[in-house]
C-alpha cells in the first residue's frame, strides 16, 4: 500500500472549499478515477477482454504479475 501526501496552499484550499462540498472527498474521487483509467488502459493492453466488462479485482490480477516500465524512465530513455 502506498501513502500519498499532497500539499496545497491555504488559498488553493480556500478556493476549492468554496467550490466543492468536500475538498478531501473531491481529491479522493479524482485520484480514484485516474487510477481506474490507468488500470483500464494497461488491462486492455495486456488482455483480450474489455475493461468495462470485468471487475477491478480481475483487472488487478492481470496487472499484478506484469513488469511494467515506469513512465518517467520510458520518457528519459526516449530523450523526452
């Protein structure tokens, strides 16, 4: 399990707080949605099934044994 800490300024928090019902909940939903998109993309690349037709547990079972290259390392190898 990974723990991620995010720092935002008081002004940034204030702006979010004035706009969304719960800043923490909104950030959590945004992160979970991005995770789902990334999982779906990798799953579909390494599976012959469509991501929207299987559970998250099934997707993660396909991804778990994969030796995936970290994006930053791929970009550096390509000179980006």
